C-alpha cells in the first residue's frame, strides 16, 4: 500500500529538507509547488530518487497559486519535460498536456470539493475518466462517517487507478482503508505540525495503524 507525503513548505531550503525526511517514510512525494516561492523544478525533481507528483493547485480547489493560468500550466508542462513521475491537473481546469513519453509521466486528473462529499461521486468519476487519465483523483470533505463508506465503495468499483480521499476530521477512515480497497495511494503528513488537513495521520502513525489492523 502506497503512502504519499505532500510537501507544502515555502522556501526551497525547507522544501529540500522536508523531501529528505519524507523519503525515509513515504513511497511518493507530492511537490505542492503552488505553496512554494520561486520553485526550481529541475532541482526539486533531481534532489531525491523517490517518485514525485508535481501539483500546482488552483485557489478554487484549495491551492495557493497566484500567477496566471498559463504560468500554472507551464509549470506542469515543464515537470513533464523534466521527467516527473506524475503530474496532477484539475478536471475543472483541464487542458491536454503534451507528453512525448506517456509511460514516463503518469497523468492524474483530479477533483476537489472543500465543502462536502456530493451524492454524484460516480458522475465525477466518469467525467474524469473521459479525459483518459492514468489515475483518477477525487478528494471531498467528509461531513460524517458514511461519506467515507461511499468513497471506499467507489474505490472498490473503479476500473481505472484511483485515489479517493475524504478530508476533514471525519475523513480519516478513507485515508486508512483506501489502499486496502484498491486505491492507488493515500496521503499522510510529514508531521502533525505540517499536516495540511486535520483528518490526515502522519506517515509513521499511518503505518502503525495498518500494522495494528493487519492491513499490510
């Protein structure tokens, strides 16, 4: 079961330090370049052998990028040119990215709902699937534990690699059990202080929970 840690530091020095720490406990590192001041993608992607997701999240879906849409997409295109293992682009702002070597960079097409877990999860999944991604990502806020069950049910039925997560204090169940039901990965934090979401366990605690529940 794969664990990814999001790096949300602002300065390059802190980002590189956090990447070194994340590489000790995570299978994949997500580089949230929308949180970084003047990210040097070439340096970031060459810094560690741990596979990386390059994400440049829009403010509409909880990100911090302040530049133009053209500049935002240009970062993702640069990441592909540099050989990033994954890039993440939102469904609502989807545009086709140029990939000469499809097998090198996997495309994640994502949808984030910061308010709720809507009833039409299947419809969201189908709209993403129409873009022919390598991986579908759906992250929605859980208002109750049953929202986790609906997300896990979607994961179990998906016929494309999927990352399904419920966020918020009520969403922890989806983070723990998502990979067990077939999810491509789950996200954990580097530390409690650097957690981007109150429902997210640290990578160390997540592994402990998996071992306790005999899930791995």
